[in-house]
DNA sequence: GCTAAATCTTGCGTTGGATCAAGATCGCCC
DNA sequence: GGGCGATCTTGATCCAACGCAAGATTTAGC
């Protein structure tokens, strides 16, 4: 079966590559970004600044697609920034072109809508994680669902993502294996 | 301009009414529900059970539409329950029929996709609220954006929604006007 | 309108996670 | 592969929010 990325590639939607060093920003909060990025290698983090603190909202692993979703929907500058956690190589496509391409064919259109549905389910899951009162419970929930997170992302980002300090996460790891 | 509800009504999509007493459940978590509900009057709360505790994830006010979104997308039983906070009257439509109706016409289809987009933006906003570390800040963020919440929903539900105890919310109200 | 129940407020003791600090370890870059 | 900055661990202290309880107030239902 053909992957989405192969499909986009054959359709000539990718306009180029982008290489990021560790710590380099793909985009800053407050900017309008009209692209979609396929992560060929590396790891990205999507952040939002709350009270002058950078908070992690999700991660982009190799093989995944990232974009400033809120900016594509509302047309406004995005609230989110995206930063490379290590040297990363991305393929770039225009989001509007992707959008039009997906809507041009009934099957692709259905796939596009399905992807929105999964995105929504992911956000609902994330909301449940964040509503979970105990740090240990949050840790265990996410550990079970996203093993990749703990393999590829430095602990201090995981701690921030889990709404706790790095110290607390470190103690949880020790206690709960 | 014609509202979405008028459109659905004229298309004959509403199959009936449902009246709920205060405290009565429209649906329980773990059930599959294939309907969409228009809130004619009253107020609903969407909850999820975490560690035997009911947590509020959002509210349904008069004039709004609620549904077990995750259940419509994944086809699985929903993680969410929906309860009436007061006597409420709903109009009921089959979600699949609504879905097909919206996809049958290009304009409606575009409106349907736009509604998914706004849903996503709302969930992103909610994530930012929940990531906000200080209870006072969370209170002020939501107060500014959702005045209706504080008019129509008992404080203990608001406190739960804001990830704090009713006591803490009560003290914040006193302090911050 | 009256009554009962649910909700909200306020005070106070407790505590879990934050903060601060110091040392150990990791891993990136040259 | 070695040096060094960044990250991670561990311990000690602190404080903001929680939990409990009791009284005031509101609201629902008859």
C-alpha cells in the first residue's frame, strides 16, 4: 500500500528540503506559516509560550507530518513554535496545495477528513492526560501510549509535556521502573 | 442568513426530542452513541471518568450542538459521558445522516470541514488552558473567553473543568473580582 | 412560598510537588 | 576520542493548593 508521503511526492507537492540544527526553530509563535513538513529524520517539538515559559504540546518524530494547524485553519498567526530537538531533515510542501490535492479526488478527500478525525481524537486523549490529577498517573498513561517519546526526547521536555518538573519525572522513573 | 440548525431541520434530519432532568445522563462513558444533539434549552456537561472521578471536559449551552465525537470518528464506544446540569430539551439527529447530508453538497461539505477546523482550534485552546501552571491564570484565561460558563454552570463544575478544587475557585473569585 | 437539599464560603492543618543547590553523567562538537 | 556544556539525579526545604469541617447561602421541587 502506498503511503501518504509517497502519494504527495509523486504528485510533486514537495517543494524542497529543510535542515535544522539542534535547537534551531522551524517557526516561531506569532508567525503565519503556510507549509506542511514531513520529518525525514530527527525530532521536533511543538511549543507554546505561556507566561514567558515554553510549554511542550506535542512532538514530531521521523516519519510524521507537522504543521501549524491553527494557522492553516484560522488563517491567523500560529500560537505555536516548532523547534528541532536534534539535527533534523524535513521535506516541505505548501499546505494549500496539499489541501487542494487531497480534495481533488473522493478517496483522497475521505482520507483527508479521516486524518482530521484522528487529529481530533489525539487532542481529546491529550486533554484526558492533562486532566489526570496525579503526576505518576500522567507519566504512566503517556509511557504506555507513547514509548517513542521516552526513547527520542530528552527528559526535561517530557517533564514539561507531562506538566511536572524534571526532578519529579526523574523520581517517578526511579520509583516506577 | 440560515443557521445550520434551520438547514438540518428543513432537511428533516431531526428525528425527535429528548428531555433530561437535572442530573440525568444523556449517555454514559463506554457506550456507542450515533446521535447528534442540538441543545434547545438547558445546559449539558461532557465528562470523562479518571480514577473514579468525573472530570469535566466541556459544556453544551442552549443553541449549541453536542455529540460523542470520538465515537463518531473511531466507531468505538465513547470515553465521554454527557449529563444535564439542569432540565434540558434536546433535538436529536442521527450523526451518520448528518454527515452524509453535509457531504452531499459542496458548500455544505466546506462548512462541515470548517466546523472540524474550529473544533480542532478549540481543543488546542483547551490544551493551552490546561498547560497553564497557575490556577489563577487558568481562571482568568477562561473567564475572559467564556463568560457564559460562569453564568450558567455551577461553580463546582467550573472548578473541576479548571483543574482545581471548588474552594480554590471560590477564593480566586473573591480575590480577582 | 416553604422546606429540604445542594452548593458555596471560610478557616485551618496537611502535603505533594516545586524550588533550590550540588554533584554525577551524558552526549555533542571539534 | 577528549573536552565541555547540557542534562540528569539526589537531597533538603518550602509553599501553594488540597482536604476536611462547619456554617451561610442559594436553589430546586412540591
